């Protein structure tokens, strides 16, 4: 169903038929890296299994998928990761520090880390599969505010619920 469809659009699952277009242009999605390069990102339904690396820090999780920001020429610069993480934490209101393990965060703050990771690119198509599943009311409102802000900015936002 719905999760399989968005995973295919985001390059996480193979497409058996049909095509994906971004900004009117067909894209060939051979995997998540190709989708990210085409500007398509996914906040998965199961954040703990597919969205974050629980034993890594907030900074490390934000750096994943954003090495162009924190690792120019292939070398990861800790100060760049710290600065990048502070910006993501501030933008989404994550209650945590860049060097804090994601496993120590609430579900809502883990979800904010995933969203912060992707909006820093910024993508052309932002897909969120059950973005508020298992999080508290306060975090839910904050996430919906971010989604509305992204849509107002002109980004294509797909929310699956």
C-alpha cells in the first residue's frame, strides 16, 4: 500500500512499473542515493529502524546524507558537524545537544532530527510517512508547523497518514 508506494518513489524499494518525475523531468531511481540526488527525500514510518542511527549522536545523524556540508573533499570536519548540527537543532527546536545520542531523545525529538537532516539540503520533494506516529502532542504540533512552512516555501510536500 501507501508505505510501499512512497518507499518506491524515494528509491528505497524497486519500482515494478510506471515512472517518477521531479519538476517535470523523469528520474531513474536506482536507490535512495539516486533519489536524494534527484531531490526526493523520505521521512520513513519507522523512525528507529529506518530514520535514525540510535547509537550515533544528533550531529552524526544530521551529517548522514549531508556530507557535502560537513565533509568537503571527503574529510569529515568535527567543527563543521557541530555547526551544522546546531543549525538543525535550532531550526527544528530539538531538545538536545549535538553530541547527545539520538537514543536518549524522545520520539518527537528523534523525528525532528530526521526532518532537520533532510530540510537542510533542501529537497524538491519531501515525503513524510506517518510523521507524527508515536509522538506527543507538543512535538506533533511543531512538526505540522514545519510541514506547513515547507509547503508555503514552494516545496512539494507529501504527507502520508
